[in-house]
C-alpha cells in the first residue's frame, strides 16, 4: 500500500494484531496494536502524516499483515514533547560568582570531579589538596553558576588555585586553572581569570604569575607577558618569619675539612746545614683579559622556551601586573 503525499489516516482493528514494518532499504516499521491501548504514530516526510487509530472503521482480515512502503526521502519521527529530554542551558556569565572552596565544603566533591576530569588523580589526594585551602594561602577559588532549582546545589563551572610567591610579598602564583569541558570556548575562562585578578587586587597583591604549555595565546589576550620562573609557597604561617622561609630551599654552608691528628712527635726545626738556597723565581704577571663567560640560555618566546616541567615538557612562564 503506497501513501500519496497528502494527509492520510489509516485505522486498524485491534483484533487483527497487524504488523507494520520499516526496513532499511525502504524503511519498515513493525508495531503491535493492543486492544486496551491506543497508539498514535506521526511520520513527517514532507506533508505526509500517518495516524493509526484502533477505533476507526477499516478492518483488515485476521490473516493479513499490511505493509506500508515509504520513499527514501527525509523522514522525521515526532515524539511527545513531554517525553523529550531537555538540554541544560549554559550558565549566564553575569550570574556567575567566585567563592573560596573552604567557604563551600558541600561542593568539594564536585570541584574534585571537575579537576580530575582534566588531570586524573586519586580522589582522596585531590580532596586532601582542596581541603588545604584557607585565607592564609594557598587558596582555591571556584567559579559557580546559580542553582538550577531551589533544591539543588550550585554548578561548579571552573577552578583556580592561588599561592604566595617566595621573596615577592605582592605576587601570587596561579595554578590548576580549569573550566568544565562542556562549557569551554564560551567566555567562562576569561570570566574566571578576571574574577581572580579582582580577588587578588582587593587583597593588596599587584602581580600574578602562572605557567602554561599550550594556552599562550589565551593568556596573551588577557594581558599576560613572558616572565621569569618563581617559587610558590606550599604553606604559609604568620608565626614563620620571611627570613626562615628563605632558608628552606638553600643548602647548608660547606664545612672545612678536618685534619687528622699527626702520629709522629713534633720536633723543633733544625738549622739548615750548608749554603743557603736561592730565592724562588718571580710569579708570572696576571692576565689582563678575563676568561669568556659561559653562554647564557636563549630567552623564551611565544614559539620556544628554555624552561621545562618535571616531566621534561616545555613550559612557559607568564606574568601580569594587576
């Protein structure tokens, strides 16, 4: 039975239990009608619609199995809107907030999952690292979206970690910058960096340092420039003075070698016998030209760097005055 391109209604008797088959080649659909249920199927090709209603008058014989052949054109299946999955809308940039992790302990698990999505690590170790966040630094910041429903928690959109820098009291080191994978390329990374810059500036800091492997253009658009390596402090305490912190990475001064005790008895010097020895020859004159200094490593550029991370991969140091 071939359908014409117009609105056609086909009703089958529920006692017939016919089958409608859709094959791949032309497609065939095989539904089974039940006496107690009413099935409505809408196939939209161009303007063609097919409605199966068990309450209509057309009753094929009990042994028949009608087939409907559809043209290989574009076929759409229209489902009930109440059963279609709803897509989660992207958060509004103007509604995002930046909050420390230690102020929202109920979001620790969600923040750990976000970071582990980019850098897999033990969950217990990640939660322990996030649990070290405090106002005394290091401090972990979360970029949060408002609650989609009153009963749910805010959505963790991004994360960044701030640490103090050795010998630079007005600088902070930015680490572990990450945005949810499904939301990248929509301006959330810029919003995260601008928020943490305002956060650091409000607390008296004037410069930010960071490292990157492949996001140089992104940070360059935000005003970051190539800089020198710095050392971030893993922990800080008001009880430890800066002079004590400076001593940690330094090696102890070398001690003079100890002289073994002499086993022979010391005797008084005797007067030389025979004629006196001639004076030693004069020392050679010092060189007027200094030896050549070792060649300094080439400076880093946006295409090449002299620095490497712990795995030996090239890494770029960048900084920005805020």
